[in-house]
C-alpha cells in the first residue's frame, strides 16, 4: 500500500491510497476464509466449503464486499498515521476498482489545521485577589442564621421587609391577564430581589386579609421580552404574614449548623471558606486572561465542521435552558427577535472562539506532552457527580450511553494545558480589593 496526500484547503485534504493487486488478492482470500466460517452448506463442515462452490452459492460479490469492508478502514487508518493527519469529521470515500491494477481509494476528510504556536510562556497576567474582612465573615454567619430561622405568625402589624407572606395576586396589562401574572397562595419573602421592582415596597404595611392594588413597570431588560417596559396593575390579597426569628448566636447554634463547637471556630471556618472562594475566583480570572492571550497571539484556520458542531451545542444549551425555566423555544426566538438561522449566525463568533481555544489548548498539551492519568479521570468523574447531584455510577453510565470517556480525557487535557499557561506566566499582583459578600 502507498498513500499520498493532497491539500484541498487549510483544514481539508484528499488521500490517495493505492492497494496493489497482490494486496487486493490477499484481502479477497481473507474475506473468503472469514465468510466461509459462517457459511453453512449440506455436506460440508463449517469453513471447509471450496471457494468455487461458495462463489456459486453466495456470489463473488459477497467476497469483494467483505474484502472492502475490512480493507478500506485498515488502509485508511494506516495512511492517516503515515501522514500524521488528525480527522475531525467522517471521511468521504471513492473507490476505483481495477483488479489488474489493484485498488485506488480517494478519501476526502476535514482535519485539524497545522498549528505553529506563538510563544505561550511568560504571558503577562494580573492576579486580582480579594481580601476577606471581618464584615464578610459576619455577613456569611448572618446568612447561616437566616437559613436556620424559624417562622412565627404576625397578627399585630402589616407586612415589613424580610417577612414571609402567603398571598394571591392577579396582574393585568392594558386590562388583559398575562402569562405568569396570576398566582394563588404564593409564599415568598418580601424582598426587592424576589419581585418586580416596586412590588415588594408596595406590600409594606398591608395586613392579613387586606386587598391592595399595586402598579409596577417591568424593567426594559426584563427576561420576558413581551413584558419588558410595560406597566402592570396587580390586585394583591395577603392571607398570612410570618416573621423570621433568628436563633441566638451562641455555641448551640454553632453546633446545629456545623461540626464546630464554638463561635470562634465557626468564624475561622467561614473565613477559610471565603478565602478559598476568593482564591478560586482569582485563579479562574488568571486562566481567562491566559486563554484570551493565547487566542489573541495565534491566528489559525478553523474546520467549519467543528464550528457548526459548536453552534449546534450552543443552540442545544439554549433549548435546555428554556425547558428548565418552562418557557417555549418559540418564545425564546421571539425575544431576539430572529429565527433559528439568525440565531445560529449570532452564535457563530462565540463558536469560533470556543473551537479556536480548544485547538490551541490541545496543541499546548501536545507540545508539553501533558498526559491524562487514570487518577485525573477519577477526579473529574467525582467532580461531575457533585456538579450534577448524581452518583458516580450514574455519571459513568450516562457517559457510556452518550459521548464516552473521550470527552472527559479532552476536558482534563485542556485543563492541564490551561494550568500550564498560568504556572509559566509572568504574574503581577493587583491591589487587593474587598471581597463581595452578596
């Protein structure tokens, strides 16, 4: 077998693979022996039927078909290895069968581009760390107290900020009800973050059994575009008001929410957690900077098939999100406004960035011989199980049914390449800012 390669474009090649007559004859012989093992004919043991008799009953075509089925993938894989080509899509095969001259196989295939990496070490990065203050620790402990709070009914006053109320509401826009504007026995904390701006504030002072009329205007950038910027009138009846009673901040409270025994130990734990979160965010920011720099330093051609595949992923993610929030796909498109073709055009730039990032990180991993170990895969599986709230076995089974473990290997390898960029970067420290506690 001999193979030559012809470049059709930056990310597409055509392989010409010539199989000699002798190799083709040998392939036919192997195919006959393989088929004869399964062929049953009265008077002959399995595998012992003469070839001429086999051809009379099964036809020469069956031998040729089996020979090509076995031979083409084998010589194609060999040609890819010989010319160090990495396909990114299925190939398109043309066969020229001339027994006296052997077999000519032409295979067109999309491949990874040849990448000559620009310098990826000593990338200048800025570490944007945040300081954890006593106020941050106090805020986190106060959140723990709120989660451990008990609720007691309120009968001697109206609604106040932070109360938990049970209410009915019915909203109208231009005299017409709208989707999501009506509810009965809805329970929620009275907080500006829980309602449309202005709604919670107008509940203040309202007593159980009282009905009020509220006027609110949906924000211009409201998630449901058909409501954005519109004024709504709500009829609201409060049925029940409860206030949160926070537990006292003492050692009993500490033991109820943690495995610590004193307030001082709890504060130390909370501070350590906040510092770990701050460090993780700073690390993620360094990785983002490093990846942005790697992408900016390298201009490479992108296989269109990979870009289209990534656009498919983005569309699928958008559809999955709409399902989670129980909204229709048509509603999502109407909010753009565009059809799915227009949406794919919008996603193209992001898809190209993702494909380019992946190709470059894989090239860094290859250049630095970064290997993925069994322990790496085990850690990634555990991380996925925690993220999805599933057992490790459930994650493994889902992978077996879908993408397989190749996706995990690629993810881990790219992560190692990103870590390498940060570890070999020139990092300067930005002034330390206070950590955000919200």
